[in-house]
């Protein structure tokens, strides 16, 4: 980190991602898991509604305000996970230090493995349903593709959120203990 | 790969009254990384270990070791290890 000159954008993002005001939201592993679970639930709901909106024959316009309402907590949950990881996936590579770079590589590799397994399961499901009902692959291909795309996009965030660790003990507490104060 | 590197970073940092944030800025790391090194949850690269040692003006072996450090009082007052 900081071996290259940081741009104004880098510094702004670094400040934003390290803003400690929302620390209580992701201070414990249980809260981080809750944020990830909420994010997964909202992503599934939003993806389902969007698929329904575009593929249903009846043009269900009621899904638009529902999606708008769900988008707000989705963005909050995204912010909480990004806060928990200190912007591991949002900051540019040269802004990260060696531990963060290694962690980002680890997160992306694990997300890639999980996504590969999900793609395999999706392809198998499509082929099996195709074998049972001839036109099923054609009917389900588009929503499945959207679902896979969304999962591929957000999986690193979920993995990073679940791998985030607790903040090290506060400095003043440590110093007081070490100095016998 | 997962060899534990022991360190005295927390003690030296507290002794010199250096905050994690200022040490992190001086060596080009994130303040959490300093905390994880102190907790033994992350082993720094040689580059980072040398930068930290240089910051404190100490040889790298004074801060990092593959063997657990003896308590400082034992070293100062010469008590033999049990």
C-alpha cells in the first residue's frame, strides 16, 4: 500500500471504506453473518422480482416499487459488508497492503470455486429437466442465466463478509495493559 | 506456509507509545494488519518486517522470531528457563 501515489478517488474511497462510524454493525462475527444472510435473501428476492418482471406475460408492474423498497436495505447490507472488509473488493489493488492483497486473492479464488460448483449444479439441473420435459431448458435458461450472473457478481462480497475478522483490540487498552497503567 | 512467527510488536509499540495507525502509515500498511501481526494472525513479509524493524531502529530478530520469545524480565534479570 501507498508505494504508488494515491489519487483523490483512492483517498476518498479509502476514507469511506475505513469510516468507523458504522463499526458496531459489523463488530462481531454473528452480525457479519447476519448481514451476509440478509444480503443473500435480498439479492434472491430482487433477482426473483426482476426475472418475474421481464419474463412474466402479464407485465407485473407492481414489482417495480417493491424492488425500489428492497433496494435500500440491499445497499445498506452491501455497505455493512464492505465496511466489515474495509473495502477489500472496492478499493483498487495499489491501495491495499500485502495482507489485504493476499486476502483479496483468497476471497476471489474461493468465490470462483463456489461459483463453479453452482454453475455445474445449474447446468446439471437444466440438463436433467430437459431430459424430463423437452422445452424446460428453453423456458428456464434465461432466468437461470440471470441468477448465475448475479451470484457470480456478488459471491466475492459474501465470501469476504464471512471471512472478515474482528477488529484487533483498541490501542489504548493494549497500551495501558502493556505499560501497567 | 502456516509457520507461526512470534513477535514482540505490541510490547515495543506500547513501550514507544506508537499507535497502530501511525506505525501503519509509516510502513505503508493498514492499521488492521499491524493488529493482526500482533495477534499472531498474520505473518508479515520480510519486506514489511524489515520496514517495521527499521521504524523502531531495532534488528529484525528483536521483533520477530520463529521461536517464542522469553519474557523480557527473564532476559533482563537473567533467570534461566525452567
